[in-house]
């Protein structure tokens, strides 16, 4: 087959439905293109599938074949750029897959068989490449699902075998990329409770840098599965090449960044194989979680917008829909409430002007009432002392106040002091011969047991069945997994992985029955945020730390990866800042309140009411617009971010003082994302009653605003300033 004929065949494959291509192996070049980028795979004469390119797209597809010859991907022990590196044979670097065959042999050598391209719609295509071992009846299909306009790829593998007995997967990554650049800078995160998303950026040197989790649930408490890698030099907001990645997995993950002897970056992302050899029966398909990534040659801002558009269009629930503003009672009552108190809060919800009241922890348990975090978890019956007229009464009261009603649950967990634990001690994850270990006085239920799955689904289903008008659930997960052992699992080493599959099974059932109801993903703060979980949720809780300056930093780092409408930001009493600052900070994502409305002074209440109304006016820009980070709080006295609607006719700019130094304040800040040829009117929003704006309402061209900028006049005494940017009528 000649080269140009093959390339025509490849090109046409991108427009056909499920075209199977089994050309002569030595001829196959497989470009995976999106709007701006190409990832190129190539099959060698001995049928190894290698990755030869990841970068800007070329105009002429025929030239991809020449790329491999330009670069050196090999060293003394062979080539390092295998697209899914197997172990036990030719490869001696970190593998993507390692297995123990039914006969105990540990060798694997995967060779290309064929590939198919399925066009799912105008934007989405799926490339599946079949690889097979030549000795054992063992195969892997690599899947690359591309989102053309978003420049996003999701990659995963499907592993199966037909050996005589079970095979053990010792490592089973989702993706194995090989990237060639003149240097690599990794930005990743660490954290803990109330200090999530603390960034660190480092140059990657030879050897392996791993980010991972072994916590089981609440898995990204210490290290979340999101990262970015700059190529050639650390990328800026609007320049430089940068790749973002996230393993879509809400459990133990492992992402290896290996700079190999030939100076490639070998990136291997997947479920953590720590204590997790997976026993796979013959004929069963093991589908790894997806690894999602995007590449931008125009810096971090574009990479964020790529990922955020993809998330809204394809991943999060109702990504292009609305969100509910809310009043939560957690910090105003903790566990101490009753019907009259809640009835008052429902009235406050109405008074404030938000859409919904969210009842937090403490509404359940009778034999062991949930009056603190030491008892009652697992007993999802309404506490009769606090709520004698059941949830139904609150739903009715909410309706009478013309607001919606939502509720908190933590269905995967149990306090030992509970009826659930008394009835089902075998439903709990614990080592049978060792003392129990607790986090927040609780244990994790063994979701791998189908009866536990039914129970957890039942908690949700029961609430909606009994209260069809229930509008929202906050789903919490406060404990990690100590003493990992399942009384149900036959193979203990499958447990960590099966737990997450089981969680997704339950969430699949919830979503099959309640496809659009808003669910908040919470995990003792932000301990479980990833796109595997966000597939089922409308929003997440970034942190229990709501001190507004800290929160700017946490929200800022999350903004690189997640769209603003998914970030639940609540105004609380943390910090000493005035209410205006706290509200302005919360408005940069999904606005909520968790304060005692009755304690607000009249002008503070009026400010909050106006702010809620303003938020609703600009919610489309914040929720569905394009996000532009203007000034990073880690590099400036003033943090600044804006959201622009797709038509570029309306935008909102948020500015926050993050320094207490004497002269700290703003100078001109350049706007982004506007139409240079249009005129815009600027005006200040959220001006506190009795104060006057120092920003004169004025008109400027988009060109002026993006070249010269505007000074929001942020300084001590004006620590947060919001500016509306509207196309001049
Ligand atoms: C976790 C959550 C909080 C709150 C409490 C309730 O800590 O992060 O927002 O819901 O649980 O116990």
C-alpha cells in the first residue's frame, strides 16, 4: 500500500462510522487530531505501537510519518516510546501494564492488530486500537476519544484474556504518553483538610516523579489527581505549551512522570497498583478509568477554557444548565436545630433571595441521635425529637416560602454507634483481627457488597420517593479507608478498585432514576474532586476553609481545571473581612451562604439581597462564559479574574486584595476575551449601601481595555471590586 493512499484512507476514516483498518503494520501512521493538536502513533515493522508526537497539528497529514525519524526515542535498551508499555519482555522502564498469566509467567509483549475509528458526532470521535500478546491469549484495546473543538482527549484501555484460569493484573494504567520537549515543568498540588489545592511547580529531572493516593476514599485529600506539565519552559497564562491532565477516578490513583534516558517525558496515569493486584477472570473485560488531557500552545488560560468547555458540554451533570443559589445551615446551627429554627431559616432563605435552603448534617438517627459527629451516621431515619413532622414538613414550609429544599447525606459511611452497625457489622470495612481505626469517629461501608450498594442507593431513593419535591443533595464522604479489608470480596487485592467501581455503580443507578437533580460532591471539604465523580454531580465543595482570602487561593487553583459553576462557594463567618468581601469572593463561582441572616445589620442584609440579584443577572457569564485569569494572587497584590459570555457582549470582572502591605493595591489591569472593535461600558457592581463607587461609569473600546486596561481601584478600604463590562448600546 503506498503512503499517500494510506493517508487518504486514514483521513477518510475520520469521517466514516466505525471503519476497521488493518493495513500492513509497517505502513500505519495514526494521527489523532483535534482543532489545534495532533497526537501521532506509529506502528513499527515489528508491530510495536509507539507514540511519536504530541503537539500542534500539521497542515499536511502526510508529514506525520516523517516525525519519528526526526526524534530519537531510543536508547541502549530499546525504544522508550511505546504507546502502552508492557513488562517482562523487551521493556525495562516503568510499564503501563504488568501481569501474571494463569501459568504464573510474568511476560507480556503487546503488538498492534488493527484499529477502528468511530465518528460519534461532529465533535467526538473514538479511535480504538487492538493490541495482542503473541504467546498468551491476552489483549488490550487502547481507546482515544477526542473532542475536536475542545482540544480534549480522553484515553482508557480495555483489558481482557482467554487464558485457562484467572490472570492477575499487577499494573493496569489508563494511558501511557510519550512527549518530546526541551524540558518539562510539573505543577501539581498537595493539601490536607481546610488547605486543599496548594500548588507546587518543579522542573522534572531524570528519574520518576509520582503523584498518587493510597487513601481509598476521600482520595485526593493529600494530593489531587489533577496536574499540568509545561513543555520547553514554564508556561504563562497566555503563552507557552502546557498540558493539563486528570485521572477520572475517585480512588487510589498513580501518575508517573518519567524523564527517560532519551529525555522523553513518559507519563503513565492510572489506578494505583498499590495493594491492588487485580484478579481478572477469563472472558471478562476490565475497563480502566479515563485519563483526560488537553494541550495548549497558548498557555494556561486556553488550556483551562478547553477543559472547562469540555466539562460543561460532556462531563458534569447539566453543565450548560442553571445552578441553585442557597442558604446552608451548617455553620449557623451545626447539629443544634429543631423545626421552629429551621422554619425561621426557610424564611431567611426567602428574605435573602436565594433559590434554596440546604439542611446539613444532624437531621437523622433516633436510637443514636446525630447530635454530634460521634453517633447516628448510617441511620437515615428522621430524628423525631428535632423534626417531629418529618422532612415532608420542611419541604412544605419551603414551598410556602417559595424556595426549594435540599438535604445533606453521607451514605457511604457509618458510626460504630449506630443501629446500622449493630445490624450489619459485616458491612463495614475493617480488618477482622485488628482493632477498628476511625476518622471522624466513623468507618466506611463495604460498597463492594451488592447489599450495601442497595442500601446506599436506597438512602437516596427513599428521600426522593418520600419527598418528590426534594431539590438537591449534598453527598459527603468524611473518612478515608483504614484497615482495607472486605468481608465480601473473594480477592482482597481487588478491593480498592472494586470500591470505586461500586460507588460508580450506585451513582449510575441514582442518575438513571434522577438524571438532572443537582448533587453536590463534598468530602470533608474538597477531598474528592475529579472528573470521574463529577460525571455524576453538578458541583463540588472545594474546602471547609471559607476564610475568604484563603478561599481566593483555593478557588483560583481549582479554576485551572474545573468550570466556575461547579465550585460551591459559601459566604460564612470565617475570617474578619466585611460581608462585602466575603460575598464578592463567593460570587466568583456558585454562590451560597452559610451565615445567620438574622445577625446581619440592615445595610449588610440589603447588600446581600442586592448581591444575590446581581449574581443572577451575571450568572450566565459566570456559569457558562469563558474564564480569563487576569492577575494571579500568588504573584500580585490583587487577584483578578473575569468571565465573558460567548457573544463577547457582557462580562464580569472580579478583583480582590490579597496583600496587607501598606502600599498594596491595583494599577491598570488588562482585560481579556473582549471584541477589540466593540465599545464597552464599565460600571461597578456590589457597591455597599452608603458607599460611592470610585469607578466612573465610562465607555472604552475592547482594544483599549485589552491593551491599556482598567484600574479597579482596589486598595485597603476597597478590598474587593466587581466590575460589569457591557457592550455599549
Ligand atoms: C463535612 C463537610 C461540611 C459539613 C460537615 C457536616 O465536614 O465538609 O461542609 O457538611 O461535614 O458534618
